[in-house]
C-alpha cells in the first residue's frame, strides 16, 4: 500500500514538473491550467515547493524560475490543497503576515479604483485623484517591511530546514515589486502629471505594481506560509516574533503577542519591555522608568533617524496625532499626505545641510491650538542624527488668566 502511495506521489510531482517546464517552453497559460485541472486537480502545497526546488537543483537558473514564476503561480492559483494546514494561532507571526496581506489587498483595490477614475475621466478633480493614488502607493510601499521580515527572519530558518529554492525566487520577486512601486511613486510625483502620461505608464509600471503585490499574497498564503508552519519549530517562531519590531509591521499593528507553549506570561511581558539600565552622563534610568517618563510628558514626540525612517513615538494618554507601530521603520515622507510631502522634504534638506535647526508650526485643530516643532538632532561633532517632532496642545495655556500661587489640584471627573 505504501509503495502505491509513493508511486502516486512521484507521478504527481513528475506531472507537475512537466507542466511547469511546458510553461517555460512557451505553452499557453490557459492550456497548461486546463491540463492541470484535468490531470491533477488539487495539489498539496509541499509538492509545489519541492518541485520548484528540484527544478533549480537540476540546473534551471533561478532567474528563469523568477521570470516565469508569475505564470505558473497563476496556473496553480486556486488549485493548491491547503486542507492539511493547521489553524494559525492569534498574533502568531504568520497570523500577523496574513492580516498585513488583508490590508495590502484593501490598499491595492483602492489604488486600482483611483487609477480607473483618472484614466476613464470619472472625476473632474484629476489632480486630487492623482494625489489620492500617490497616497495609496505610499501606503503600498509599506510592503517593504513585510518583505524584510520574510527575507531576514523567515527565510534563514527555512534554509536551515533545507528549503532554499522558493526563498531565492521569492526574494527576487520582492525586489521587482519594490522597484515597480518606487517607479509608480516617481511618476505620480511629477508636478501636474497629465492623464495621457499616466495612461502611458499604467500598463508598464502602475498596474503591474498593484497586481504583483496582490499576487505575492497568494504565493505566500498558498505555498510559503503552509510550508513554513510545517517545518519551523515553536522556538524559531518565537525568535521571529521577538525580532519583528526591528523591521516594523506593514499597515497593521498586532494587538498582542503570541505566547508559545514553553513561554510564561511574565517572560512575554519582560521580553516586550526589555528590562535593563540606561546610563546617561547626568544619571541613569531603568527602561521601565524611562518609558514612564516619556509617556507622561504632556507632548507627543516622534523620532526620525538620519536615514529618514520613523524609529520611535511616545505613547502618552492624550495624543495630538494618532500613531501606531505600523509607522515604525517607514519613510517619514510616506507618513504625511502627498500634498505636504514637499514641506517634509524641505525641512529634512535644511536640517541635513545645517541651514536650520528647528521648524515651528501652529495650527487650529478641532477648536484647539496645536504647536508643532521639528528639531534637528546633532551629536557633539555637529553630525546630523535625525529629527525630533514635538506636538503640543497649547490651548489650556492660552486660556490661563491671573496666577495660581498655592497648591490647587484640578478636580477631574473619573472616567
């Protein structure tokens, strides 16, 4: 009986290999898809990974697999058997990535709708719609953090288990998608770009960027994630979770941490807090004390490093502007509306050149006066370290009258 099962498995894999190779030799996609449905129907996901890896081992260049992987992925889509995949625990690294994919698909859909509104002239406000489309692509570029976590956290563990082919191919696709999104953003940033110019570049850059982001979510969920869940250990997934924030999350902020069976609640809490001491020239704090101090200051702070990536924001109770961890490691330009991107560029340029050290603004927002100041941070040698944004609701100070010279606590109604 086992010999019969093994023979069937070998035949199925051989047939799948023949079908993929026929795509590489120019057989039309619809013809291969029809033959696949008729001869193989549903294919176990690990067969796909193994066949792809065998083709590379047998001499098919990774570049060739990369060139045509979109074609054979399209043929396989919907025909991969995922029935053996175990349920994914809430907040597990793969659960987080699947939820990020949901957000990416939402933004991709919005970008496609905006593009159609522009090209089909469904709106009178063409430039306004172009700004919207650019904002959608700014958000889509957040996929870079999703890919970085795959490349530097997930792929190394898969390679330890002997799975080397698919990560190589997928990494190449990541780079192609990054370049397409960057190209689309550059086109959309052209001042007063015309509808004709946009239409001319849509088929070459903009539509492929949208489609390939969506296609990659299918490749992950039908092939990569099931295989990774099967081979990686709980400890390896826990290592991935602990390092994830170094790269940042994509359009989604996990509400909690996944707890593997061997970890206690106390260990999870301590790991997230990174307990320890920080020694400064004028004193020292524990991390817990410093966190409490930063979050009790009556201001919002956001730190952008010298590479223009958002690296930190304070988490006070009364925030002026909403922030979540999905902005961490994101380019600061993409955290602002495209209509104000030129202002952000000007501030960063002036700070880096040493021309300016601060840039203050004040605005009326929901009946409150808000003061916003950007500060250039420099070390003792005057070298630029980054920018600190400080936002402060100053309305209560503007309303002050007279003096208060004795101790008097404000009575606040408890919520």
